[in-house]
């Protein structure tokens, strides 16, 4: 009988040790994500004789990607961005020329026609 009671006592200890508790444990996991956003270039369109001239000033942030599309509707032309030493090839009348660059030098820069030596737009980069 002592053996039966001893076995019952051991069994009761095992059962009570395995009983579930009312407390719960919560684990929070934080996951860091990185999103890459493609930055579109600053687009500047210039048509010689329509929206061009030394009074046209475009403000550009330092570090911006810039794409300038130029068209001379009446004559063959070639374009030059001073300070960046970017030159287009000679373009037929009405054909667009595109100058693309990163604005990595601060200052004021003139974009001019090589044919007429006319300033078409002034870029203020800061």
C-alpha cells in the first residue's frame, strides 16, 4: 500500500509540473527593409527661338541628374554647356539633341548655340 501511495504521489507531482500556466510569452520580431527609389532626371526642354534666351534660368539642385533636350526648328545647330564642357553633335533642323549629366559642380552655367553663339538657357546649380 505504501508503494501504491508513493507511486500516486510521484504521479501527482509529474502531472502538476506539466500543467499549462495562464501566462503567455510574446515575441516581437522587427524586420528592417530597404527600399530603393529610382530618381527621375530633371527634364529641361529648350526650343531655340521659342522658349530660349539668356533670361531663361533653370534652378538645379547639386547632385541632380539632368537631361536637356534641345531643338532648333529652323537650322542645323550644335550646343555647348559651359563649365561642364558638354557638347552635342551637329543636329539637323528640327532634330532633338539631348545632353545628360549629373549636376556635381555648383555655379551658374550657360548653355549656348554654337551656330548663333546665343545663350539658350542659364543653369543655376546649388
